[in-house]
C-alpha cells in the first residue's frame, strides 16, 4: 500500500541571481557525479590532506560493509586545525564561543584551537589513553568539548558524546556498551539561567557501568560553573579516578605529532534510539566521513570560508553537532559561533542578538526551534539586524511549509534561500537537500539527492514509485560518510538497515517519502508514524503541516489512536501562538472546531482530526523530534511510557495535568 498523496504546494523561490552566479556547486555536478560516482568522491577527497593516498575509492566487495578510501591514511584533527595554521590561517577565529551568562564569551583562533587540541592529546596520552581506546564525553557546549573530541580523533581513540541532558542511566549504558575507560565531563553547565550539575550523574553512571562490567579508570573534569563536586582524586592513593582538566591540560605541551590513521579507523560512536530495545551505537570511521561532511558543508551552505560566519545551533550531543559544528566546518576552516545555552536566556531574542553581534551569514537550525520562534512572535527577531544572513538551513524533521515561509520571511528578510536538509545519524552527512545556487526552493520539500548520492522512493516490493506517489525512502548506492556498522553488533546492523530490501541491496532509511509531480522529494516522517485511517495511509507530517498553516497554531503533533470504526483515528496535540490566547491564557471555545475544519479544507475529510487537544508543550528529543509514542499513550489513555530520552522530562506531566484540568 502506498501513502496517500494529498497536500499540494505551489509556491516556488528561485535562487538569488548573485548567489547562483557565484555558487560553489553548479547544475553540472549532478550529472558528473552520476556518470562516475567514485571519481566524483575521489575529487572531493582532494579537499583534505592525506598521509598516504588511497588505493581504492570504494571497496564494496562485502556489502553492506563498505570501506572507503582503502589504503589511505589521514588524521581528522590535523585536517580540522593544524593544516589551517600551516596555511597561514592561524589568526583566523575558528570559534566565537558564547556562554549562556551574558558577556561570558571566548574567541578561539585556529592557532588557539590547535594548541589546545595538542595539549589535550598530550594530557590524554599521559592518562593512558591509546589508539583504539574509547572515551565518553559528557559535556555542555563549551570550547573544551570540541577540543576533547578533536584530541580523541587525533589519538585515534573513538569518542562517544552523550548529550548533557541525558540521565546517569543513559550515560552508563553507553559507557558499558562501547567499553569506555575514560569519561570527560564538567562540574556543570549553564542552562536556563542557572548552573546545572553534570559530575554527580557521571559518578552515578560510573557505578552503574561497573555493574554492567565496565570499569572507568579516569574521569577528566572541566571546571565550568565552579559548583561543589564530590571528588576522589586519581592520584590520591585511594583508588580514585577524578582529574581536573586544568591540572593536566593547561600545563601540557602545545605541540603533538599527529599519527596518520587508516582511513577506516573508527572516529566515533554515536548512540541513537531504536524503535525497540537498547540504543544503537552508530559507528563512523575517519576518511570517508570527513570527505562526506566537508563536501556537503561546502556545497549545501555554499560556503565561502573567507567571509562567511556560520552558526549551527545543534547540540554537540546530536549527530548534527558532530558533522556540522565540529568535523565539516572545521575541516573547511570556517569561522563559526558556538552557543552554550537556551534560546530564551535571558530573553527570547538571544539567538538574534548573537547573529547581529557576530554578523552571522549562514544559520542552521531545526524546525522545532523555528516553530517556537513563531509562537513567540515575529516582533522579537525584528528588533535585531539580521541583514547579513544569506542562507538558512533546516534539519531534524520535515519543515512545515508555513514554518519554512516564516523562516524565510522573518529571519531571512524574504530573500534568503532555505535549504531543507534530510539526513540521519546513520548517513553521517546530508543526503537530500536543495543546492542553494541551483535548485529553486519549494516550501516543505527537501527536493533531491545531492551530487554523488543516490536515493529513491519505493514500494513494499522495492519498485520505484512514479511521480505523484509515496512510499519508502531508500538509498541505492553507498556514500562516503555512511555508518560502517553498529558497535559490536554486525547482525543488528544488517537486520535494521539492509534486510528489508536485501534483494535490491538498498539501504532502508525508515522514513516515508513521496515524489511530487515534478519528481521532487517530500519527507513524511518515520514510517512508524504513519497512520491507517479507514484504510488510507496518512502521514502525520502532512496533517501537522495543515494545522501549522492556521494562523493561530504554532506547533502540532499528530498521532493515530486506535478507533473502533476507522481502525485508527487522527488525534492532534496543538500549541497555539501566544497571540491566539485569550487574556486568561485559555483558547477560545470555537477554535477546536475551526481547526478541524481547517484540516478538512486543506487535506480532505479523511484527515479531519477526531480530537484536538490544546497543550502548552510537546515532548521532544534532544534533536527536537516530537516523541509521538508518548502522545499516543495519552491519546489511547495509557500510562505514559519511558521518558528518559526527552530533552525535558517534565513536559509529559505538564501535558497530562493540562488535559485532566480540562481547560
Ligand atoms: C540529522 C538528524 C534522523 C531522522 C530521519 C528523519 C528525520 C531529519 C529531516 C528529517 C524530514 C528533514 N529528519 N532531517 N525529516 N526532513 N530535513 O536529524 O539525525 O537524529 O538520526 O534523525 O530525522 O525522520 O530519519 P537523526
């Protein structure tokens, strides 16, 4: 059965002429890459500095286990820092770091970064970290986080970054799964205007990891907030493990000879939640990953490294922070902003204030953030000068057409291209996106696979669907930054991604998608989010977009709840724009009916929600994805399930209290 293709979008935006004329990537790249994919990627690999050149671009002799640039050697940290210093860019700012407390800022040049990475690499070596050892990183968004990742990469010690908002349990299971013997953390970080502790969770996690068979030998602690911490000194003679970062890193030697690692040497493991069971440790290796991320960062953002100021707002605990804050941008020698805190601290214009102050030209964020700003109102960004922004990016979820238009108009002054970038932790790099100088913008569509990438939308049987139809998104050829396996679990790797279309050899992404009449791609969310209403397969995304297109709605989440007559019924959870609320903060009585009719008009009677609930917040993961599973529990009157991967675990309480109060 294919997805019903219901909504239509007629708006189009041509690339600005100047951007198109000076674009890094032109139309011809698609054809050139399709003609000889391997030659195309080999050409992209030349943007990096290699120790030894590869013998083979791609070894696909044993699918689905790919090897890229075999025989080649490379050091990721060398490519991200040293070579820029050697190329005369040492004084260029690599990171404008902005702490959450106002005026707590630091600028790091590429030379500063190189020295710090070398010091940290020397300090880690002193602490016994060797090539191949795994290091867990549990830090806030501070410069030391980037330094720690690059120091690990330099030594060839794969890191696993765990989001600072995750619990001790989540940290423990990741430490145990990948066998980390060192954890790098901080006393705490700043979050919503107050210091929030990290070290106690690490202490707890170390104990829990021990129960799971993994002994952590060293906990390296950055002093960030100055709050009190429990301490068992590593060299205190009592079997302790704690070491202050400033004690060992600040005094270390700022030079360090980088070893050139095999192109397939593991770079990092990033855990991502599976639909069931324990999180999957996605393994990325060095050479191909760096080629894929640096090329796509340059191509999709039309990067002009000499003049652009780039800002990706993602947390480093998410793959976007790895590929498009650390490895891609730094390999490209860009100047970028890194911000520690939340967008509303101390005021709701903080992000725009930062954009104005540093003259941000390329801005990359998630639809969830955009919809939050829509809710707060356009007058907030209007107070700041955002005229330097020339390109806007979106990632993490389908961007609703209304959110796209708001982003383009309000943040981009109505003239700036928006690139909607589809990819996954597993893909490592952006796969489907417009090219800003080539592709026209179509609100809500990620358009088409990038040069060198091959994607399709197929039926259950693996046949390509015609234009105007929906199905499953697959990737039909290997790509350089692809995951190599799941850490310690080759079988689950094959099973999860490669078994569904084993005959065709396609990678199954787990997303629904459709091709519109022009053949452009629309992402419809995870296939498990698809509903079946009276035999029609409806995508949650399309109904959510219809709701968000109503002027009173800021955000919407739709789930299918079991229904005696229709199989499943559409249940919607809606956050209103602040301007839509009445004086007492409640919604007008007739609004729910108005919204139901609005969906009916936009999509059709079949999609009309059975029920609409007005809520103050939605449950989201750290990357801003709505956890519909939890809302489904509410819609089906069950106890709410596991909330440990929510960015804010109190949200579900807020929702259930609100709904039971009946207001
Ligand atoms: C980078 C990242 C991957 C899933 C992916 C899809 C959704 C990401 C999207 C998008 C529609 C986009 N997704 N970008 N859906 N349009 N532009 O988010 O990685 O956290 O692993 O999530 O996110 O459902 O399968 P990850």
